[in-house]
């Protein structure tokens, strides 16, 4: 018998969320971000679903060169952006052969790019550091960067980009937007600014024809700012449903303990269900007692410590539950939803981590 845990990927929900992103883009081109194996949903699966047609994306953005090459070999012909660019000069030949577009974020990369013998000019995206202080050129490097690129026959069309540190925080994007404007001056080049949070909160980061936006988590149904707006309030649909079943039911008496270290102690007689899911499947080990879960569509809570293969849940709200009852760890059970954001908040993390952590041993099914 196949272990009952399964991650169901709803491709119609993926299209629905892309349509919301495109409405907020207001005329800008859309990079669908599919890094980290499509946020755990399958990069190739997501790319094939969003490739081509009037309801498709304009391009795909990721960081893994091997995945980008796989997409090309599987017939994905939209533009592909490598968001960390290339890591060595040897990779530039592969970028050129597979028609990939790099982000360039340092003078070291610019020197390698300009020294390469490329067969044709390559479109590139020049990343500016406007305050996040991870990747990107500083103001005092910018003139030299442009001088080198403008003198190189390798340089194709340039798009300018930056990444916001606080688009999902109260501080917002105004300070970084002002720095970006001061850095680019009157160059009039297309820009790529908005991630999911900026796209939804700050319309000034999108909307100009020829520019690009980069939605990521919103495509998969997660809110980029769950403390401010839940995914349903934004209109997003869950793409991934992680579900399993009860494989045992136990009756406890007051004082009985549950799981490793006996972290949960029953204060009265109660029924407990054992779920075929654990941190070996990608469920967060640090999720505490009280993390929300659905049993046959009824919201209840986890009990005790998460183990590698099993989780215990409180069946008090679900008296009809039995072995074989469906347990929704996050996602949808019929018309009932359990937001991955709610599970992530209870576990002290973000939905991005939940999606990306789903293990290889979890069966994947597609619908829609």
C-alpha cells in the first residue's frame, strides 16, 4: 500500500494567481519566478503550465543554470532570467547557447562578461544596490560599469533592476525607490523592480510598458505579507495541498503524554489521531502544539512534538474521525481552506519554507 501523504498541485489555481499578478503589473512584462524547484511545486511542471497562450507568462526567472537548461531542452522557449547571473566565465557559453539572460550584480561579473567571446550580443539585467546590501552595484561603481558594458560588443539590451528589503514591512519601498531613481538618472532604460509584495502594495513599482515585474510567492497562493493581508483577501488560491490520513486513533486519559519527551499532557480524557506525515516529509519539526490542521475539513490542532514520520492531532472537534480520515496539513479540503501562511506563522516560519521543504518521498499529483 502506498503511504497516504500526497502533495496535490492545482494548475488552475496557478493560472488564477498569475492573472492576479498580471492585473497588478498593469502593462509591465511578467517574470514568473520558479527558483527552488518552483518553490517546491516543480519548476518544469510550473513552467509547462504557464508557458504559451494568452494566459501564460512572459518569461521565467530562477537561479539554477541546470534547471534553466532543462527547461530549454523540454521545449520552454520564453525568455529565462538567471537572477544570480553566472558564477564563472565558462558558464557564459552555456548562457549564449541556450539563450539565457543573466543578472549582473558586480564589477567582477562585468569584467568576465566583457572579456568573453560571445557569438552575439546578450540581453542582460544590471542589478543596483539600493539598500538591501546583498547583491548589486553601488553608486560609485555604476559609471565604470556602464562604460565597460557600452564599450563591449557582448552587450545587448540592458534592463536595470533592484530588490526591495521592506516591501512586506511597514517601512515600504519609498527610500529604495528614491535611491534607484538617483542612481539611474535619466538613462531611460527598462526596469525590473517589483517582487510579489511590491507588486501588490506599491503600484508605483510597476505599470510602465517595457518594464518587468517578478512575482514569486503569490503565484503559489501564499501571501507575501500574511500579517497584513491573508491570501484569500488578496484573491489568491492555494496551489499546493499537502494531505495525508489518520493511520491510528488512540483514547487518552488525563495525565497521558503524547510523543517524544511527552511535551503534551492530556488534562482530560480525549481522542488523538496519528497522521502519516512528519519532518521527513518536510513538515516543520519546530511546529508546536496548537499548529492548525484539518481533519475531514474540520479545523483542529497538532499535539506534542513532530517526529520524522508522524504527527499527532487533537480529535476533540472531530468525534466522527477514524482511521483513514483525511488530514489536510495545508491547502484545500473541498470548500474549506487551511492557509499555508497560518501553519507557517504557528511554526515561526514563512510559507516559502513549507513549500520548498516538501520531501522527495511525498507523492505529487496534478489537478486542473
